[in-house]
């Protein structure tokens, strides 16, 4: 933290109280660095408002004094989105104390929650009302619903339920000048002009602070069948996805792909992980069917579909979980890949998406290139393949090769993202832009797209105080 002017500190304290202001000391440290430890920032102070009125008052103060504001949720961004810059002139506004569940309407299938609720809290609240909130991420214990909205988070249920944007009915947002946009609608049909809420979803805090959201709920999941399937290659995995969708009448809710190398890393670095198959296979698919009808015999449907695929040589082997414990053990193999990768050493990460129909062709081009151009790295491409989303990561072969691998980050990123672009894909499928990918957005967005984004930014945040340096260079920063 830098020394905030004493009068600013006093004004902030007058708004949020003693408990809501971290102006110095160790308590502020976690707010100044990102989850991946790529960025270390400084800040004038960290404020933790406890109501929308307090958020509005802080923004009014900051707008008048032209102080930059960095919204901060659960700090699980992979792109440094919630970390202030090194100037020490920005204010971190953390939403953790704005964490009340305002209402649940099980008949209208709608829940209204404040932005600082963790995703896990929202899931539990829905469940306690006999409903289901489907967003599911490895970080759900700490990421917040405001952060999920600001990043338009994806995760493991997108195939069936869509991204965060698809799960929202309305938002309450404090604008850069402190005005409150009250839009906590419970309506599914409302064609009254522009869809204003959509602007703030995926904007990563650059247009305003989301303070509450009205979220869609779904029937509780009452039947579930989960399988770990061994396949020879990526085309077989893609074919299996189509087969399962048809065989289950679209009840596939998750379809995750993992290469053998990812499983090996998990087995080596995560306590208690074990290989469920007797011998190695080149690729694995973790797939899950779900239904709201308890009587749906999904395990029978899955068994028949996989049995047919095995008979026709489309898959190599399959295990259907027979208990909740076994299901969770399958999921842990998938969810622990990021942790295993970071314990194993350095890696170059690319969060890409492609049309599902072009995934195999893309990997057939990219894998040999990594093999020859990055001798100190090994490709570990895994992820939400049901949505065409791959975490295309390159891990160091050994700890001694971390530095050499990291030295290639820029050239590998350029080659991978250019190829993604050639295949009609996206260089940021679900993690957003943050401060990590600002240059990538400038490279791959069209000039018209960038101009439209800057017009929206200028209309909602003319002084550029909302999370500057993230997503888009704006104002004086456009031509440094
Ligand atoms: C183990 C792990 C697994 C993950 N898995 C996935 C995954 O499967 N899919 C996926 O999409 N992501 C995933 N992520 C990334 C991350 O969890 C998501 O991006 C998440 O939505 C970020 O939420 P957060 O509350 O931590 O936001 P933060 O990291 O605090 O902030 C993210 C961005 O949102 C802004 N922001 C935060 N709160 C608000 C608000 N109330 N109003 C306006 N702006 C705000 C911040 O300024 C920042 O730009 C994973 C991360 C980890 C660590």
C-alpha cells in the first residue's frame, strides 16, 4: 500500500467504517497479488463496502477525485484482472462483505444474491430451496458471483446450461459516477430496449461494479451417471460426444477431455489420486449425464451407449461410477490437473476455444509444432471439450527447464493464438482478458470491434477510472 492522503483515508473511513478500510498492514497483502502470482501491485487502500449505498458513495468520491478503482472478488482470476498496478494510486474495492442472499423464489426459479457471495454459497442456497444453480468451477469455494459475472465464467456445465451470461436475469450495478443501475429483474421475457445488463457481464470491472444479481435456477438434479472413458485419440472423443448426445437425448451435462500426461501429473502430485484403469490409455473422457427425474435410469443409458461404442471400436475402455465416492474420485482426477501442473513446475497456459468439429485437426497441427519448437516442454491439452474449450498448456519437462520454457512464452503464445485465429477460434474462451491479454485483444479483435468497445467505455466511464489497464487500453493509455 502507498500512503493515501489523510483526508482521502478519512473520507473512505466515513463511508465504510473502520472495519471496511485496510489502509496499511499485512491484511491488505492478499489483495495486491493475483492467484497465479504473475502480478504484484500496490494500492492507495483496500475498501470493503458492506452495502450498495457504500459502494455508490465510494465511487462518487473516486469519480470526483479521479481515483482508479479495481473491483476485487474472490481473486481467482487467471489473468490478473483483480490486481492493481504498481503505481500505488489505485483503490482496491473488495466485495467480500457484500454477501447477503436477498431472496429465493423457487416458483419463478430465481435467486437474488449480492456480488460477494461465493459460488459455493449460491449453489448451497439453491439446493436448500430444492433447486439447482448449475455454474461449476474448480474455484467455486472462493470465487464470487460478482467475479463470475464480471468474467462471464464457464466451467464444467456449459455444455448443458451455458456460460454465466446465460444464467442471469438481471443485475444491480454501481456505475463509475456512483449512480445505481437497478435491474434485478426476475423476467425471462423483457424486450424493452437494449440489453444493458449484458454490457457488464464479461467486462471485468471496467464499466462498473456489479453489486447484486438475479440468477436463474433449475430443477434439482435427481439422477446422475458418470463415466471415465478411455479413447485412442481426439477424433474418437469428439465422435463419442455426438454419440452420447444422441443416445441420451441431450442429457450430457459435462464432457471433459484429458490426455494421459495430465493423468500422470495428477497421480504424481496429488495425494490419494489413483489410476482407475489397469493400464495406460492415450486419452480419457470424463462424462456425466444428469436429469431432474429420479426415475431416469441414466446409468443404463450410459452403459448401453458406451457398450455400443466399445463394440464398434470407438472407445478403448470405460468405467461407470457405482458410488458417489467413485464419482468424486473421477472428478478429482480432472479438477486437480491445474494444481498438479503448478506443483510440477512452470507451464505456458492458453485458454482457447474452437469449433468442436475442428478440434482434432487443430491438435494435429499444433502438437507436432510444440514437440519440435519447444524441446523443454510437453503439451498437456485438456478441458471442456464439449464446448470446444481446451486449456492448451505446455509444461516444463523438468524443474531445471522452467526458465528456458518461460523464455519462450511470447513466441509460443503468438504461434498458438495465430493458429487458433486461423481455425476460427478464440484466444480467451472463459478466463477473460485481465491485464494478461490486452495486447492479444488488440491483435485479434477487428478495428470496428475495438472502436465499439471504446465507445461503450467512453459512455459509461469517460474518465477511465474503472479498472484501468484491464481488457482495453483507453484514453491517454491508447497511445502511450
Ligand atoms: C482452480 C481454478 C479453477 C478455475 N476454473 C475455471 C473454469 O472452469 N472456468 C472459468 O471460467 N474460470 C475458471 N477459473 C478462473 C476464475 O475462477 C474465474 O474467472 C472466476 O469467475 C473469477 O471470480 P473471482 O470472484 O475470483 O473474481 P476476481 O479474480 O476477484 O476478479 C476477476 C475480474 O472480475 C472483476 N470483478 C470481480 N468482482 C466484480 C464485481 N462485483 N463487479 C465488477 N467487476 C468485478 C475484477 O476486477 C477482475 O477483473 C478457475 C480458477 C481457478 C483458480
